[in-house]
């Protein structure tokens, strides 16, 4: 299948993907986001950044754009390699095509990829947290299914299946994602524009004042109330089981 | 009482996870697991080739497995021109210009120099080994991937072409199709 003399192309792909991920990691560290580990997928790497969907919209978009920017620098690296006579010009063109493909693939608006997260950040400008998640997941899944139907390339289809599997898993864990977001908001003190609204959810871009049972609650108080209700529910459930 | 305390301590340790082995041992363990899985996969593939379940290297074109190659091709297949070679003498062809173009996707196996002329061997995705001889200059290097229509080098007057599949010689039309 993969001939042993494809090592140059495989090495190039590995190099480009690790440059991409290290750009993400460096941007994350510059904005003081924690990066606990780098995950290895079959088709590349992924730097897991803590609280990536929870903090400032603007900073996170910059972190997410840092990755694709590396791909704009790669053609210059290829020219340098050609000048040093390490690869030929036709091969440099081929590698540039690979680079462009990786860039386009990353900018697709599908959830685990960079493009999907940028779309999610955009949606969070005007939608509450859960609503934004649902809309972006729905768009991602429909786009993946559409691409799966349209393409004839087998490896692309396998990768799309893998992405679909990841998205379905994320749909199952939306509640946990929401709670992580509320933990983050409770601990951080955002100085943002105040937004009064009746929705039982937080807007990421504003400081929320939420209408709850005919009174206006500040964000922190509302989150504490949310977790207290959750605790009460769990205790009631465990009491029922014991009885 | 002591027994109970010991048991409680053991349970507490397991729960906290503070008794994890050092990072190097964990890395070595995962690395060796990966190696074992890889060996099983390679062994399984080797056995199926030996048994004849799959036919070795011309199972599928490499391009269908290698990621990103034709995922976002903005041009159609027909636009990347199939070079037209006209037969002059036996094994000597010409395509109207002095640039030798590849007739199929593949990987360059070797670039050799014989009597001040270059000979390029290309292993195509369809299993054909194509030899491009009597080249005056080369534009590719060993182990590089080429697509159909890529310029491999320049030649004067005529280009030597020889195609082989499974040890037997085949002609140009068969080599183009596979």
C-alpha cells in the first residue's frame, strides 16, 4: 500500500502538521491557556488546549488562526529547499499542493477542525452557549455527510467518518461541556458589556444578567444557583434509590 | 485493626492515583504497545499477501490511500493532459516537444547516468515500472512522487521508453491503463 519510497512525502506531511500544532501551542501559551498534552490521530496531531471554547472570543480566534498562518509560510520553506538542491521544482509544486490541501481541510467549518471552532466562536457572538454548540454541531454533521456523498477519494471518506464519530461523541457530552463553561465563568471575572436577557444560559461575549423567577440575577449568582439545583437533583435521585 | 488500616490506605492510594509509575515507564509501556499493534498489523498483512487474499503492491493506487493528494483538486482529471507519444522506432518515441512527460502517477525509483545520458525508473501506482532513457537533463530526484504530465527531463530527437509489469514487457497503451 504505502510504498517505502514515499518517505519524503510522509515526512513533509508530518513536518507541516507538527508546525501547525506548535503554532497553536505557542499562541495558546502566549495568551496563558494551558496545553496539557498533544494527541496523535491517524492523520496528524492535535494540541489539546484547556478551556478553548470558554474564554475570550477574540483571543481564541487568534490562537485558531495561528495554525493556518503557518501554511502560508511553507511555500517559502520549499523555495529554500529547492535553492539548496534537496528537492526538485516539480516535487516542490506537488508539496505545495499538499500544503494547500491541508490548509483547506483545516479551514472547513467542521467541528473538531480549526474552521469549525472559528465558526463556533462567531456563533457565540450572538447566540447563547448551548444554542451555539447545537447549531455548530448540526452544521458540521450535515457538511460531513454532504462531503462524504460528494467525494470519491477513499482516504477522505475514512477521515470524514472519523470526524463524524468525534462529532457524535461531542453531542453526547454537551452537558459536561456546559458545566465546564460555567465553572470557568464562575472563576474568571470578565469585564464585559452587561446584557440583560431571559434565556437560562450565558452569552460568552457579555456579562450576563439573567431573569430568573421574576428577579434579575448576576452571572455568578445564577451559576451558583444552577449548580445547587443540580446537587439537589442528584441527592433526590440517590434518596429514591436508597428507599 | 492494622489489617483494616492497611487495606484502607491501599484503596486510598489507588483512588488518588499518586502511585502511578514514573513518566518514562508509562511512555515505554505505551510505546511498546504501539509497536506490538504495528507488528501484528504488518504480520497480518504479510500473511494475507502470502496466502493470496490480497495481491501485494498493486492492491490499490497509492494516491487513494495517501492523504490530501486529490482531496481538493480544483481541476478535473481530463485537464491534466495525458502526454501523446508517437512511436518512431522500436522503444523510441517522440511527443512533439523536447520535454519528457510522465504517463502516469508514481514514485521515482532511481535516477542513473549512463554514457552521459540519464535514465529514470518510475514505479507507477498501477504496478507498471516505466523506464525513461536517453534524457539529457533530469528535473526530478529519487523517491519523489510525480503526477501524470509532470516533466521528468529533456531529450533530443527521440525518447527511449520501456514498460514492465510483473517481470513481463508491456506496450504503451497497456502501461497507460494498467
